């Protein structure tokens, strides 16, 4: 990967600015909704120790969302992170559909988390080389936390995939159900091509290829298979086309803010 | 400009491994001799769907310092124990290293023998506090000896 001239936001054409904003918004929305969905397990985890670990990872993800929303607020003219998170209807969200789906059973949440974390690890790893320095710095910082997330997920997927028919079958069912939506993580945001030409972001198609390789490797070690050949990506999220699950999720997530916008804690 | 991310010549610099970090197999490696012992001490027959063993967790806040006991958790093996210990016991304060020890590797004294640890006579000499003021006493002794020497020494 060769380095291009740094991307200067101030002198960038309006199109590139809008494309960058859409890209960062997708990063933020993916992280917040993944974190929020996982936080639904707090107090309900399969064992106490895992409840705490999984909740902690959910908090990590919400922290990542804050980094991305703050980046938009500081550089791209977006309102405060709270306003971005709590004053937006479903049509304004740019997350992949994967992260809005209901939490399902624990196998579903674990597999979603696994597919998500591998994708984000690859994406943040690549974005460290962004020609827009604020994006490169933030990606480098968040990448570090992905190490534990990968380790956690691998530890469970390898053991559960190979330790008995019930746990294996639950993981495989979750994979089969989630794979199309996971491929949707790589649906390009509006104007992505302009940004890749400037070296600001990595092409989603290339990230997707790396992701498939990494996912296949883990699944092969775990006695599981990726239903790649048989599925088409479930896309639309990056254009604001969402399932009804997102509306219900936002009703819950935004209810406090809607009832009292000035509430603090 | 971005090319093929797989051709990235700069894999995983931050972690010092020679594979991209997202394709590496992540484990808490039992590089430490004590952890190897702990793993050997773990029960052989682990049933993932039944009761897990207890592990005692020790946290080292800074390299070179003592590991201190942080708490207990359930896990099926040493690697899982460290993985869970990270978020259960090292998520707030500083930590550079974790030990986990299977509960059945610990031998303990009996509370009935607690009287052995009581001090029935004065053992202040074992306590640093018992030596407070010693320098002053020594200094006073030297001065006294000096005075006596000036006055003609000992008979």
C-alpha cells in the first residue's frame, strides 16, 4: 500500500466531503448498534463470567461509536454524538442490517459478534493507512481493542464448534441465518469510489475478500462451514433501508431521550 | 492509495507478529512456566455443559511487581480462565500479566490452627516499629562514649 498525499478536508470537493461523512456515519452506526444489541445480554449471559466479558465488549463497541460520532461532529459538521444517536429515525441510519437483527439465542449473538469483529478488525487495520489523518489515527486506536474481541470469539467458537452436536448445530444454524446480512457489512457507502481513489478509505470489495478468507479459516478449525456459495448479500442498510427490527430497537434505545431530551446522568 | 489489503507490507506492527492480526490464532499462550503447571493441574475430564472448575486469579499491575490475588472464577481450562479473567478482574485498573491457578492446586492451613499465628509474648523485635529511635539511641551512646574518653577514658 503506497501512501498518497494527505487528504485535505478543507479544500476537498463537496462530493468527497459528503462521501466521507457517509462512510464515517456507517462506521459509527455499525458500532453503536452492535454494542447496543450485545448489551441486551447484560444480566442474562450464559454464565456470570461470560456475562461480564460480553457486556464489557458491548461497552467497548459503544465507545468506538462515540469516537466515530465525535469525528463527524468535530470535522464534518454533524451535531453532538448524543443528537446523532438519539435524534434520528430508522431511515437516517447507515448501519449494515446485520447489527440490527434481534439478539436471538447466545449462538446467534456469538456468531454475529464473531463475523462483525473480524470485519471491523480488517477494516480498522486497513484504515490505519488512510490519507485523511484523523481517520487513520482513530482506526489505529480502535484496532487495538479488536485483539481481545478476536481472542474471546475464537476461544468460544473453536470450543463450541467441536465439543458436541448441540453446540455445533446451534453455531451452524446461526451462521446460515446471519451470513447474508454479514456480507452486507461490505455494502459500499454512497460515494465510496471517490474516497478509495483519493486513498481515504479501503475498497469494501477488497476488505470483503480478506474477511472471507479469515472467516473460512476460523470456521474450518471449528468444524463449521461458511454458506458462501449459496447466499446473496443482504444489503440496503447503507442506503437507509432497514428491517422493522431497527425501528423497534430505536424505540427502546431512544425512549429516554425522547421523553426528556434534557435528561443527564 | 489502497491496493489489495492482503498485499499490505505492514502486517500487525503494533503486536509484533508476522501475520496480519485478524488471521492470527489468538490465544493466551502458556509461555510462563507457572501457567504450564496450572494447565497440567487442571482436571482432565472437562465437560463443557456441566460444572466448570474454580480458578484463582492473580493480577500483576506492573512488570516486576508481585501478582496479587484478585478473585475467583469458573472456567473449563486455563486459556478460558485467563480470557475471562481479563474482563472480570483486569478491566478497570492497570494490568500487564495474569496468573490463573486451579483451586485444587492450592493447599491451605486449617483455621483450627490459627492459634499458631498468635503472639503470646512480646515480639516487637520482629516488627520494624520495634526498631524506631534506634539511630538516636546509637548516636546518644556514641556521644556518651566520647564524653567518657575526653574525661580520661575508662578506668
